[in-house]
């Protein structure tokens, strides 16, 4: 069961996972959107799916993309590989 609360106009969710209290910003000021996100979190908890849907990028992949980006956007003397 997840609990929703409001702090400084933003809605947050508090829930338990493996005996730990976790808090997550729902990143909305709308109560309807917040309720919908809490329902998604509760469904994920019941199904055993992870709550965060972030995509982790491997370090070597990130490094290659970062060096390519700074090679294009920075002056040549600031980029040392």
C-alpha cells in the first residue's frame, strides 16, 4: 500500500519495499495525475516490478558518447583524451 501526501504543492508517495520506507516525488501538482501514478506504483509493487523505469547506460557507452559530445562542443585545447 502506498501513501500519497503533498509537500510545497508537489505530491509525493511513501511506500514500503523489503521493510524499508521509500519516498518518491510524483512530480506533479495535479491530484488526479498523482493518484494515477500512485496506482501505477502499487501495481508495480504487487507484481514485483521495479518502481524506477530509468535506463541504465553502461560506463563505456556513456564515455564514448560524452567524449564525442565534448569534442564537438568544446575548444580543442580543453579536450584531452
